[in-house]
C-alpha cells in the first residue's frame, strides 16, 4: 500500500470513527447523568414525595449543579469531551442559560445578563410553548 | 435495574443528539428545539410516557422529557379548565425548572466574571 493510498484510507475512515467515538462519549456521560438522576429520584420517592414533586426536586438539583459547574468553568470542559452527552440532558439547558449570562455580563445587567440568558433557552421555551398549545388544542377537541 | 435502564436509554437519546450534531451540522440550539418539540408531540400522543415508565430518568432528564412534561401539563390543564388550560398548561408545567434555572443562572452571573479562569 502506498503512502498516498493510506492517507486516502485514513481520510475516508476518520470522519466515521470520529462520529462513533463522539457517540460513545455522549452515551457514557449522558447515560451517567441520567443514572445519577434515577438514584436521586428513587431516594426522594422513598422519602415519600409524590412522583411529580420528586421529579422537580431532581431536576432542580441537576440544574443548580450544572449552573455551579458552569460558573466554575468545569461544565464547558466536560462538554468538550462529552458533546451531546452534556447538551441533551436538562443540565445542558441550565448550562445554556448560565453560560451566556456570565459571558455577556459586561454588556450590562439588563441587556447583557437579562437578555443573553435566553439566547438558547429562549427558542427552546418559544417552540416548547407553541408545541404545547397545539397539543392542548388538539387534545381539547379529540379527548 | 431502573438505574441501568436510565443509563442506557438516557445515553441512547444523547447519541441521537450527537449523531445529529456530527452529521447534519445542526447547531446545539436547533437540536434542543428539535428534541423539545419532538418530546411534546410524542407526549401528546401518549407514547413518551411509556418510555418514561420504562426508563425513568433516562427518558425524563433528556430534553425530550421536557417537551413531554409540557404535553402532559397542557393535557392535565385542559382536563381541569377546558380551553383556558390550553394557554396555561405548558407554562405551568415548566415553571419550576425554568424558575430555578433563571434565578440561579442570574446569581451565578452576578458573582462570577466573564473570562474568569479557575
């Protein structure tokens, strides 16, 4: 095999293996976050909290932890490794709120912190709200 | 066992997100929007709750679980208040999580400075 062929082979193989490797990392870290959440959930349910309340308490713990790690510049480093594994869980939503709020603090407390907080969370809330109203309307007529 | 399935299903949903990021060039913001809307639709159809029954936090902690929460909230509100529930259910369902994120995000921004290194 010539060096050129080999180079070509590496070029063809590497994007796929990069996707595979990224997926493995996302699986492990994202799965670990969900497993920790399940442990917490089981504990709060055993303490007698109703299902919805236990869910909210766990979500709150995850959100506060992610924001703390964001402020300490740890979350972004984990995210560099884990990709979607840290973006897709609710902790990624919390990071998407805290990180731009911190980064754009210099633009002021209103248009910096207050507005930039919703750069990513805003679209999520907008499309989530619109989708929920459509679901609610359809449900109202077909239930 | 429920912890194992939370790990597997939660990880699998993240893998879907990773593949979307790597192969479609969708930005993370678009992935999050896609997941929330998809979760809301699957929730409205009653499909996502079955995944939650099976995988627990593995289904409720990833962003589609947030969409499912909105769908469940709006349907519950419609049961209780009719048409008014259509416009109150979604926000009511997300109130706790969003308030925690906004308030703690706000104070985190107040106490830490941009570009600060550890």
